[in-house]
């Protein structure tokens, strides 16, 4: 699997990456690529170069909205799963038809593992 984590906060990206690595070590999931982007613009560039299975994106980025990124992904790469990552669940609720799943910040490792396992299990 190939994953892209999009968040303008480095700490959040590192936590998500570490959580995915832990999930990978415990389950039958292998990430051949585990990339990060710190902005909408960088995510668009990475998406143009790589076909990701899943993108985990903050809804509010420093240079755009994860909602717009999700729309772009669903239009150009319809098989890519898009997971919203936000401290504002009401924003997710307004746009939930765009996303495949939702993770609320701050993220508990248990919630993250449970949701990611569910998503990736359905993806196989």
C-alpha cells in the first residue's frame, strides 16, 4: 500500500506515520510508500507523481482546504481512499460524503489503529 499524510503540523505527520508503522508491524499491512506533505500544494505535486492507496489529510491546511484536496483526489484518483483529520468534527460532518473516514484530533492510538485497520481490511 501507498499512503500520503497531509498536515501542516510536523508533529501530527510524524505521529500519523509512526502509528501507520506500528499498525504495519502488527497486521498484515505493508506500506511500500509512506509519504508526507505539509501543504495542499505539496500534496497535489506528490499526487501527480505517485498513485496512493490512501491519503490522510487535515481539513484545514495553511494554503488550502483538505476538503478541496479530497474533491481533487476523488475526481482524478477515484480509487484512492481519503481520510479526514481534524479537530473540528462539524467540518467533517458538513462534507462527509467526500471522505471515506474521519479521525478526530487529538488522536488516540487505539482509535487510529481501529479505524485504519477497518479501512485497510476493507481495501484488501
